[in-house]
C-alpha cells in the first residue's frame, strides 16, 4: 500500500432515528414490567447507509432477546445498547452524563480484554439511550451516546482502492465470504490473503488460528462493514474496532478494509498512538443544531386518541399497584366480563367504578327509559337522553364507550320476568325473535363471569339468581340501597305488608351481599309475596329508590371493591368470609348506615329452603324448564310449597326469629 503523509483519521458521525413502535413498547414495559425500576434494559440497535448518511435506528424489535436482519441486508450492522429510562424529569436532568459514559466505556473495555468481543463483535458498537417517558402526555426525552475511547489517536498513512490490493476474483471472494457470515460477525471480521486466494475469518476464528508471533509472516486485513458515505472518513465505530485490535494483538500499524460496495470499498493503512489505558470515553450525540443536548418527541398528537385513553387508564392503575399492592393482578379484572342487571342509579355507579378498575367488558340490561329525574343521580345519562326518552341500557353503554373508547360496552333492552306476576314470558317472545325473555337472560348470564343484581325489587332478582346458580356463576353481587323493609338476622326474613312510607333508617342505608356455593347464599329469601314486594300498588315515594344521594355511590363502590377482592382470591367466590386477599378482607355481606357513617359485616349461612337457589328449586328448573317458570310466574305461593316454606311459616316457633330494624344494631 502506497504511504502518504500521516494525518489524524476522522470518523463519520451517526444520525439517529427512533421508530414510534420503540416508544409504544417502552411504555408497555414501563407499565407492566419495569414499573418504578430505573435499572438498565438491554436493547438492540442497527445502523446502515441510507440516503447518503449513516443512520442509527432502534425500533419495536430492539427489545427482543435476539435480533434478526433479513438476509439481503448485508450492509446493516448490529449494535448492542442499554436503555436507561428515568422515572422523573428531575432524575433525568440530575443524571451525571459524563460518569454514565465513563462507566459503560469501562464495561466495554473489560469486554475487549476478557474475550467477550471475540464471541460477540457487536459489542464494539455499544451505545446508551438515556430517556424519560411522560406516559400521561406521551412526551419522550432521549439522548444517544455512541461509546468510543477519547485517549487514542488513529493516524491514516495511506489508502488504496481494492483493485490495487486484490485481483478481481479475490475481491469477489471477499464479498462472498462477508455474505456468508452471520449477522453478529458481519460488521467486524478478518480477511487473510494467501497464494491460494482469500480466506474470511470471524474475529474469534482468527484469534484462535494465529498466534501473535505468526502474524508477521501473514498478509491480513482487519475488515469492517462501513456505512459511511464520506470518501475519506470511515464510520464512527471503526475507532472501537481499532482500539480492540490494539489491545488484543498489540498492533501499532494495521491494514483495514472498508467494505461498502465493490466500486467504493477501499483499503486503509493506519497507525495508533496511545490506547493502552482507554480510561476516557465520549459519545454523546449532538443535536441537529450542533449543540449537545437531548431530543424531545411528542407522540400524543400522532397516536390514536382511543389508545392514549386506554394507556392513561392503565397507567393510573399501574401506579396504584406499584405503590400499594405490587401483587395485585390487574389482568384478571381486565379479562373478566361483567353483566349489570339494572342500569339505574346503582348500575351507573357500578359501571363507572368497574371502568376505573380497568374492566373491558360490561353489558347493561334494563327495560326502562331515561326520565327527567334520572340524570342528576344516574351519571351516565344526560338531559338530551331524557328529552329523547332513550332506553337506559343503550344510553349507559353509549356513554361508557365515550368515557373509555376501547371498552366493549353492550346493551340489552329486556324486562326480567318476576315470580307471582302475569308475565309476557309465557305468552310472548322477544320482539322480532323466537327467543323467550327467560331464555335470553339465561344466555346472557352464561356468557358473563360476574353478575351484578342492581334492580329495584327482590322479585326481579329471583330469576337472575336462579339462572346464575344454574350456570354455576359463583360471582353474583346483589346490591341495593334504602330498602323499605326490616331484615332478619338468621336465617329468615319474616313476611309483612309494606308500609306506605319508607322509614327513616331505610332512607340512608345500603346493603349488598355475594353468593357462595356452599357456605353462604346470595340471599336468604323466605317467600316471594306480591303484596309485599311488587311495585304495582306502591305510592310515588315507593316507586323509586328514595335515599340520600351519596348512598348509591357508596354501595356501588363497595360492591365493586368486594368484586375485585374476590377476583384476586384463587378460590374466587368459594372463599370464606374470614379469608383475605392482597386487597384485604372478603366479607359475605356489607350493610352500611350513612347517618352514623358505619357499617356491619353479617355472615349468614346458606338456607336450605331458599326460594332462589336451594337444591329443590334448581332441580325443579333443570327438570321442567319453562314449565317450572310458568308455575312460579302464575302463583305467588308455588315456591313456598316447593321449598317447604309454607310448613315453616306454620311452625309455632316462627315468632321467635329475631327481627332487626334498619335503625337497630347487632
């Protein structure tokens, strides 16, 4: 190679680009895996010549355990890097950038000395990506550092086109040998020239094949895949390659092949000064204006708003989980389907609380329409819904989709058949369908995991309870507020006529309970009494839920919190009321009193003669189907006779059952 005057070799800097998929994946990993951890995450990068410049890129696949480059991309180089994502902007700013580069530079030096680079030459293309992700606004701040040693001087003493060093066949052999290397060894390799032709070696093969004493008799070139478009200056990471060669083989002078294409590739002879310690490292990238500093990217405007809303919801939940309950399983809530029977005051509040917990599948069932009195308490409805007199179920689902666009909110307009009432379930099928209401309700219950009973009357909860037990749905949450009647402690409720006015205690109380397969029942109902429970002859104040405005919100919130706690337990609703989860206790029922800001947690045993879910009732339904339902609908005493309640009511000791008023305490 013809020598020329010695001059310091300069290197072509790298331009950088981050694909949007990288930030989406980083945000996902931050939420699901890293959480508040700021430790480094190993990533891949690649660089190649595009449009006359050396472009370094990271993307979605950068987080994969291994990297794959298409076979036809022979001039795409692989880089090893570390992503350090800071939790706060203050933490990002306070990070000592000089110390950070020095620390990772020393790590690379150690890898050069201990042989790691021989096994994985892509380590010579090491980089740092220091970032801060604002996941609420989707603003990302980042700064690349492409690590190279500062205390080494590389001088160029001559260069030649490949044609001056090799024959045409040899040049073809060099390019063919390069194409046969795997992606890890394709950037940095060795070409040996003998009288027999060309031999291409990986760095590890070359190191093990030839000892330092044999190199003086050998004609060899250290080759690298050069992505620079500058005719005089090779690409940035050649500096690391030459520093490694100097440490590994003690070479002060060496010949280098810069592989581009056959027309522009060339051979270069260089000498090295210094480089024995490699104590000082640099690499922070300059911005387009030539100044050192980070780059700000705002993806909020370019991202799908629905995806932003979903990620924001997940972020809120993840922050709560990291701080309060690291073992909390949020996915189980997201993957659970919820059926809300009733879309009124309780239904709206339960739906909003489930949405806040990250629920993705909610179905509303109601036959009513939005009236002018509804929007002030039923938060999913608007004044326009009242004017249009739309169905509650449809309006609630539509509004919930507006709040959380990624949610699958469905609606069904359906009147639930009730015991002791002449019902269209016997005479009529659903409009435009061959399906009876009870069959349609049965299908809905079978398709959902958790059933909320949020209707105004107990008799409207009878059929859903029966069907839920039939389909073995353990998570059945019954929620009510301001009930206009007294409750019995164990194990019955005594039938009585409804008062013309709600008592004071009932107006500020709420009550809900969960089902249990064996130890507890959804509710210990004695009888379905049309005179007592029907809405047919109620006065105006009895035809709606007359309670203090905050009662429904309290009841709905506690019902949802209880549901989420149940979902965290491995036994689900088969757990006992004495059990606990990561969220705490799992009571069987909760009864609250707003006037005293207190609540009690009754735990009632299963009642073997329950008219809703006892074995006798379930067996009769499974045997007779719709015929059984017809008997129940047409007679208010059929269930009493079937379950033996009639005989129990004739028991002379029936009056010894303890009554508990809403105003009384245990």
